[in-house]
C-alpha cells in the first residue's frame, strides 16, 4: 500500500521483497525430505510468489539470497570488512538455537531455552569470524538520537536503545563452519557467511552495489531506501544492519518501520483449535480487496491488531457494503434513472455543497500526511470520512425529492455531479489499498457517463452462513470426554488457557513496577457505570482510591476487608469521571470470570510483592 501510494504521488518507486534462503535449518529440512536445498526452496518460493500474486502485491523485484547476483556481492562485502579490520577470526562457545540461527550465553537463556522462540538450545563450539560491534555502537546511538524518526514507532526506538545498545553490544558471529549451506567465504573455504551479513545486505545487492568497484546506476538512484519490516526482526535491521552500513561507509536507511502483528482473536493460532486463518481462505470467502482492506485498516500503527472471521464480516458489512458499495450503487442508479447516465454540471449551487467539495479537495493531503507517517489504517479512515460525508450529502439534498420538480432539474444534476466527484476522489485514493475496487468504481462512473447497470461491489454477508463454511474448512476438534481428559492435556474440571505473549521486558523494566498488598477499607458503586466499583485501599500508611471493572463479579460489601494485590505506581487516570490511583490485580478464566488475586498467607497492608 505504501509503495502504491508513493507511485500515486508521482515518486519513482522500487519495491523489493524476497527470501532469505541459507542456513542450517534449510539444509537440515531439505535433507530430511530427500531433496537438494534448491529443490526444497524452489517449491517454497513458488508458494510464496503465488500468495503474493493472490494478494495483489505490487513488488518490483524479488531477491533470493541463493541467486548469483546476490552471492557474488556478499563475498565482496565480507572480504572488504575483513580487510579493513571490522571482522576478525575467533571461536564461539555457547548455546545455539537452530530455528533462530542464534548463539546465546547462559545468562541470556530463559528457563534454559532460547529467549526469542522458547525452543530448546544445544551446546555448540566452533571457529567463526566476528564483527566488532562495539567499534560502531556509540556512533549508532548518536545517530538514532540525532534522527528521532529513524526508527518508527517511537516505542520500538526506545526498546532498541535501552534494551540492546546502551547495555553494550557483544561482537557478532558472522560466519559458520558447522554447516555448508551458505555463501562461501572466498578466502577461507571452511566458512560460510552467516545470516546477518548475507540476508541483511540484500537491500543493496539487488541494486548492484559493488564493494570494490563502481556500483550500478540503480544503487545511486534508489539507495538509501525505507524498510518496512515485522517488529520481531527489528533488532537485526536497526542495530546489525546500520552498523554494517557504517562499516561500508554507506548511508543508513531513511526510516525503519517495525509494524505490529495481526493476532487471532481468541488466543494463539492452533490447528487443533481449528482457528487458523489462511489468506487464501479469506480471499475465497471475501475477495482480495476486502481482505486487503481489513488487514490494512485493522493493524494499528504501534499495537497489535486482531483478526477473526466474525470481525472481518462485521467490517465488510459496515464499511465496504454499507458505506462504499451502497453509495456507488445509489449514485449510479439515480444518474441512470433521472438523466439516462449522462451527467454534466449546471452549477446550481447551494451552501450544503461547499462542505462536501472542500472535503473532497482536502482529503488527498490528509491521506498523504498519514501515509508519510506509515499510519495506513488512519489514511483509510480519512478516505472513509469522505465517503461517509458523501453518503450524508444524499440525505441532505434528497435527490428523489428534487426529481419531482421539473424546475429543480438543474439542481438535481448538480447534486449528482457532486456525488460522482466525491466518490471519484475517494476511489482514486483507494487505488493504493484496494486497486481492483478502485478501478471498478472509476470505470462505472466514467467521465460524465455512468455505466448502465452498477456492479455490486460488496454484498452484505450473513455471519451464520460464513461461519458454517468456515467450520467446513476447519472443523473444530471435538471436546474431550471426562475419561479422555488426561490425554487431551487437561483435567476434567480445569481447562488450559493460552493467551498471546506480550513483548519481553527486561528485569530493569519489571523493576520499575511497584506491587504491594492493599486492604480494602471501603467500596461503593460508581454512579452511571454498569461495570465499575470504587475502592479505598489502605497501603501502608496511605490510602489510595482505585476504580476497577469488577462490579459484575463482586458487590461492594464483598470487597470490604479483602487483602488484595495492587499495582501501586500506575499513573492516575479518570474512569467514568472518577480518579483511579492504581490497579487491583485479577485472574480471568476462559468465560471472562474475574477473581481478585489475594495473598496465600495473611500479610500486612503495604507488604511488598516481589
């Protein structure tokens, strides 16, 4: 969407995507399947490209790190870094996670497992080349501080600075000898170039960068670019990659945006739960543009979004069928009914026209501003604000009433002209997000001559019918009977509840939160609220007022006298107009029932929870 919008604004855009294809896990999986690495990868890449085409992704180049155009330059980059002293030979001993292709020290492990993916690690020791990260760390910190928009959103920037850069970087392992599936180090054939230099450098190898000679014209034209990446690989792109570029004396990317995820609505995706959502299935049910719209609109700028079949249906019905589709259909139908599809502008103006015309003219700049900040969902909201206003204009002008008066025919035609212009302005802006739908709308509206019969853009969906089809695609696993409970992994009277893990925090971050035991000495309902109780909580020598959404689970009388767990240093906020100075901790089961967390033993009010 961002690439398309830049093209729409007149930029010369090169949109790169591709695949990182080297490493131990590729070699291992291919051999387990009795295939060569390239045979295995060719099948995977064919599926990826098919999906990209299904979703109407407008990429200009697809780089595979197994291509010669990439490997030759990677060898030159590695040699250049070695010759100028940024890379040195040593040996590595630590715990290795094969899926993540990462070494970890004992102190970095979490419960003895990989801190990134939670999988088991193995002891490993091997000769390796290392990149001297500390040589450039201070320079990178200064660059990030001098360029506050370099890493987006700001929370990701702070995470990189405080969790990785400022505590101190370890030198980075950049070659491997324990497997052979990689780009060979041309001056030491026991080694292959490790993923960090290999995969990350694709952005410049695809442009024809040459570490020792004259780089291609494309490199000078398109670099530096902007990286749009998943938040899970932000560390590699905002720390390792900029340092590699600094060592090569090349400009850093203009911006790096670590976008959030779309999470399944009721917990982790699991085939056993039958809640896995595949893009192909969504497209089969709803069409490409509806899926594109949902994913782009529902992924916030900084927080994770949510996707469920129910939410997709709700969004399609409310936005695409009701607001967009109905607007286009009504306008074309009235244009045909009253003027045979030929609409001009007699310019019989009234005051009500000005707001719509002004909004149609200003929406493009608003969308540009949002897209420049990578706020794609907000950009779509600006477009739909225009479409909603256009719908409202129909209700304000009442074309059906104007049509009854022959003397108001020119006014009626002016109204329809304004409607067509408003819709056209929105449709042109939608091209970057919903290219097929945009074209359909503009083709139907024509240039002063609308189509004879409007095409239904989006049908209203019946949720029950959709869910029946979903169930056929992914049948839910039957509930375990009492006798089968142990085999199902849960007891007959206690279900296992999985929740989506949040981003990891450091011990120092955890240490900023203050938890204490509190005693509720008074409690009352919050007036005009169906959910809130207001408690006076004694914590040591002070009393804090805390508002909690637990009215459905506790009466004020039940609350008084309870010893509870309190997050004490939460920033005060008003809920339903009542000041709240902390938070009571509760547990929640799968049915939404809440239980206050209380100390197992009698503890004094104010006791620290640590």
